[in-house]
């Protein structure tokens, strides 16, 4: 039986706000307005990722999670910064990924209201506008250059270390310290004798997916000589994946490791992509079942791989039900179909075919930017390596999407990745290839003298890079 909180009107009915969280919220808001502009990202990320999403203020029938309050405060500060700034506010300008995001976001908001056709749906999507549009463009404003990317990853390394330590604690005590505050599970879930720690996140799969997709970003910092951040972050990310005891994070982690190996084949990626496509077509023609049923054979720790394959199969067979504006009646399609544990399926159900296509275009454009920028920086191997790691992180998210949908803090990590991609590729995409200077021979994974992304930005975008944001 599906839980009632997936229906319209579900969720918290009373305010859940621990006194310690209330104090942390006030301190975070003060810091957001008091800190220099370049440091605003620090209290924003720490408060969002170290306070359970279920900590919420209910007022007038509307829900204000602590994360939403933080985003509102940060957006107000960002608005002031935007008005004061005389330079281009978004790294690389308003790009194709931003445009695809807006199309997806509009479909996600408007079509949901059309599906339900009631005032509560309008209120619900108003919250999405703050969380989605506010979160995405806030991070685009805050993460504008190389230093901001490094600072962001340093904060994520601290978050990963704290969450990893708490998840280890869950393994030994069967108690979630974040759950004691309220807003997430106080006792970890058990499956097949395994403890599935979730830390501050709403589910173990989401926690593990966060860890798996953060690993390549931390290892990318090795080329920038941020040794402590890279090592602490990588260890924390790995511990998070292991203690989540879930197949989806482990698959994403394995995909990330494979992505590192493909660094040596980076000049042959077009051929590899075509080979994968040909193999999938051949399997579709030769298999008795459709090719997506291969998902049912991928299960590392015991889980719901059959459900995930069946979900995709049912989604495709009911194309006529959701293609126009999505559908709210997918739970009637069969057993357990209410459990939409697939991000791509969730996009189609909530945003229709147009929203799903826009979502895929976001991912495709981001991969394209990274590919072009990496090729232009091939002689600057440290920067090329970091962009490759950004691509691996994006690939890790894509793999995780086949086993889960993002609906808690992981959304912010997803948005932050797009912001880092736009900031990191901005200079290289606007700089003619001939202006790049060769550097010393590359030493794994990219140590040595490299042209800074900030230096590239100063050549191609003087006003943006010289602004202390």
C-alpha cells in the first residue's frame, strides 16, 4: 500500500523544529548576510546538508523546510549582489544548460498544477520554484570561478566527513544522531541483515548516491594540489557508499571507477558511444525481452532490481497516459508503481515528454561543454583532468538516476554540479585554442604547472573573473 504522503495534502501537519536547529538556522541566516560575498556558499551548504530535510515550519498550511528558509535568505542576499555587480553575474553567461533547465522547470511546475487542478498544487509548486529555480540559479551566482569551485568542494568534503562519521555510528549503535533531532529516520533501515545508514538524508539510497557522485569531484582536486580536501572527501564519500548498503550507490560508485579508467581512452569517446549504442540495438533485436530488462539482472546487495526494470517497462507501455502533461495516476498502473525510484521516469510523470526531453538536454549540453573544454585544454592536463572528473560525476548521477529519484538535499548537490561545470568551462569555451600554452609533461592525475581556469577567464571574460564574488 502506498504511503499517504505521496498524495496531495500529505507531509508534516505540525512544525518540527528542534531548538538546536532553530539556533543553527538563525546563525546561518546571520552569516549569509554578514560574510563576504565569496564566503556565502559556506553557511548555505553546511546548513542545507547538515540539517535534516524534515525539520520544517508549518504556517498557514504551507511548509517551510529549514533548507527552503536558507535558500530564501540566500536568494535575498544574492539579489543584492546581483544589483551591485557591474559585471556578468553568471559564469559563461546565460547558457544552453540554463535554458534547458528553465524549460524543464516550467514544465515541472505548470504541468503538475494542471494534473491536480487545485489550489494546494499551486502552493506545492510555489515551493518548487524556491527550491528548484532558487537553488539552481543561486548556485550559479555563487559558483563563478575556479576559486569558488575549490571552496565549494572544500565545504562538501567537510559535509562528507561529518555524514560518513555519523553513518558509521549508525552501523554500530543502530541509532541515527540526525534522526534524534527529528526530520529523518532515528533508526536505520534493515534489509537482508544489512544496516542501511542514511545520515542526514531521507533514505540510504540518496545518501549513498551523494557519496558516489562526490568521489570524482574530490579526486579531481588532486590536480589542484588540494591534497587534504581530496583525501578527506574521498574517504568520506567511500564510507558513505559502503554504509548505505544499497545497490544503486554501489553501481554509481562502480560507474565512477570505470569512468576513471576511460581517461586513457578520452580521445576515442565518440567511437565508444557509438559502440555502446550498437550493442544496445543488437541486444534489443536478439533478446526475448526488451533491453531495459537488463536492469533486473543488476543487483549487488539484494534489492528491488526487478521493480526498477518493471517500472521502466510500465512507463514506456503507458506512454499515451503521460506524454502530454504527465500524470498523477501512475500508482494505478500495477503493484508498487507508486514507488517511482527512477529519476527519468519521475521527470516524465511530472513534466510530460517536453519536460523529460528538456531534462535530457540539460545533461547532454553539460557533457558537451565538458568535452569541448577538455579538448581545448588537452595540453593543460591538470585542468583537463579536473573537467574529466566533472564528467565522471555527471555520469555517476545518470547511473544513479536509474535506481532513485532526487527529492532531498541531493537536489542541491545536483544543481551545484551544473554550476561548477558552467564555471569551470566558461573560460576554455570562449578562449581560442591557439592561445593555450603547453605545460610540463602530465603526471597522474595532473600534478604540475597548469594554466588556471581563472587565468583563462581573465583572457576571455575580464569583467567576470576580476570581480570578487
